[in-house]
């Protein structure tokens, strides 16, 4: 069930700012290399399943990319209430948007309800230590220069926490895995340009509502270059992206189930003894 949040309590995400960031990125020609990487990974997972999916839905904030990546799929904006019909799909993909959700469990529950029995759910989003270098550099610089601190990078969930959402949403056979990519940039400003091009600029509700002082940004750039150089490219910095993939199935009687405790036909000690070679 989707959680109900007190509307008087500010949420994590400023949806209006998030939509503006995405619209600017799309109009300028989005930076989509992470989406392309995720699309390739999801295609690999579809091939491993060895099943043809005919009714696919993709929940995303970047509709143009995903409509071309999966032709014929229904593209659904990642709003709090998803435009998904119950039992209408055999595959639902939540693509690179779950990290901005106020209620990630509610998002997955809605996707699960849209699946037919034995339908597949796949989600991909940044998590873990994604952009940890940027977060550290900005935090240290702001404290040094202003003596204060404001939220600048969206919090990233760990793979264990994200994987636990699948069971809470009622999905069977849950699997969570992660890939890490290190990307080389000229400097912090080059990275910030790419993040804006991804629509991943600061859309946190608690962010500063005025431009960041130049001294903060210059100090952050210096800290980043000193603390996180790219070991493979002298004079450049390295940014980490941990991409978490979640996979689960709508329950169905045909799926494998673990044995009930106590249902084994042979005691464990006897089973182990039978596997030992007899003494010569």
C-alpha cells in the first residue's frame, strides 16, 4: 500500500524543480550515457530470462530516450500516482527515477499491481556511493567558506535497502545487484554540466534558493581535484556511479518455492554421511 505522507511536512524532492531540470535537459539534448548503459544491462537480463515480452511499460523521467530504446513500450511519467492499469503488462521497468521518489515502496507496489501473474519487474537507479566524491567536496567547501551546510546531492540508498523493497512490495524471487562505473571529467564544473544534461541537478526541497557563492564552488573544485584525481588520466577527476538493479516477479503458482521447514525426507546428518566416500 502506498504510504500516506502528511502534506504539511516538506518532502525530500521538489517535484516542480525536478520537472524543470528534466525539461531543460531534454530541450538542450540530454546527456544519456547512463541511460544507455542501463538499457543495455536490462536487455541482457531480458535475454537471460529467455522469454518474449509483448506488453511492456517503462516508468521514467526521460521519455524520449526510453521510447526509442524499447519501441512499442508504454512510457509512464514517474509521478507519485503512476498511469498503470492493474494486470496490463508482462514487463514493467522503472528506469533511473526511483532515487527521486518520495515513496519508493509505493512506486514498486504500483508497478507490481500492473503486472500479470509471473510478470517481470526491473528497476535501475543510482545508489550506493554514487557521486560520493562530489558530495564530500561540496560539503567540505561550504563548511570552510560559509560555516554552514545545505543539501546538494540527493541521498543514495544502499543495495541491501533497495533490495528489501521488492519483498515489501509483494514481489517473488527478488534479486538485487549492482555495477560500478568510474567516469573521468576535466573538473567539477565539467561534471556539473553533465549532471544538468542528465536532468540530475539539485531538486531537493531543502536546497538553497539562491546561487551558490563563487568562493564555495572554486574551493569545492580544488578539494575535488586534490582528493579524487583520476588515477588513469593525470589532471582530471573521477566520479563514481553505482547503478543498482532490482528484479522481481509477480507471484504465480508455477514459480519455484522454498521447502517448508521440516519437510525434508532425510535428516541433514544422514544426507551428509551418504555423500562421504566409504573408507578403504
